[in-house]
C-alpha cells in the first residue's frame, strides 16, 4: 500500500507577509534594549552588570527555547506552537512595559525571548506549505 503525498496547501501572500513581519519583529526585539540601557539604568537604578544581564537575557532565553519549540512544533504542529509562543511574547511585552523594577523587567524579557524560538517555526511552516520552487 503506497500513500500519496498531500499537495502543499496554498498559502496566501498575506501569510507570507505576516511571517516576514515576524522575522523583522524578532530582530527588533533583540536590538531594542541596547539603546535604552542608559535610560533603564537611570530609571531602575541598575548597575552596569545588571544592564549587561538585561541585554543578554533575551538571547539566552531564545537559545534555550528554539530547540524546545522545534520539538514541540514537530510533535503538536508548528502553527499551534507558533500561536502559543506569540501569546507568551505578548505577555512578556506587557510585563516588560509595566515593570517597576529589574526582576520584573527580567521576567518580561525572558518571556519575550520565546520570540526567537518562533522564527524557526515560521521557516518550517513556509517550507511545508509552499511549493518547492
């Protein structure tokens, strides 16, 4: 018994555009903290070491989340995992925006680090749903 492969699902230009915006947003999240460090250090009374921690926590979280998100994407479906990661990132943005002190801001940045794990999932979805050409 042979199984025939399913034809790729047609993905509209809007979906591809949304995934492109996701890639741009990931880059923006990774680089938005650095220019604001002097302001954050002054407003939250942070030391230079705490400022350095703040600037790398998103990248470290992303490095940890990426393989986990890929595994969950394979197991439960990339779209489902991507939507949940976006919800976590939105919650992280809200926590970061309302952070009254460094620990809360770090928590928000950790949640926003899930955005880095969403990027490979978007590549998987594009590859899965677009024709090879």
